[in-house]
C-alpha cells in the first residue's frame, strides 16, 4: 500500500493507513487504485461556484430533455393507436 501527497510517496501497511490519511495523504493499493482520500482537502471557491453553475445548467437541460421525451412518447402512442384503428377497419394486422 502507498501513501501519496504531492511528490512524497511512502510504502505503508494497514496499521499506518489512518495516520497518513489524517495527515492528508491519499492511499493507493498495490495495483495503483485509490482506496482512500486524504483528509483536509479543499476545493478553491471559484472552482466550486463554476461547477455549481454548470450543475444547475445541466439539471435544466435534463428537465427539458425529459419533457421532450414525454411529448415524443405520447405522440408515438397516438400514432400507434391511429395505425391500429386504420388496420382494424381494413382487416389487416399491424405491420402489413
């Protein structure tokens, strides 16, 4: 297991994991996958605000697209009903 912070890397064992994590080191397993984040990390306020605005914009887009999807589903249902009614009158099955 490795503890990494900046350009410092230490090989550690399970008993040392919490101490290094409390000191702000990220913990990686032997395959290089991150298994724990160091404590006390912060995000710059400007980055936080820009990500918050981006998140709000994306939520609006998702709502808009969900609304469009519902409209399209309803139109599709209506067309299917119309085709079924037409086919019923001619004695044909759907798709013929």
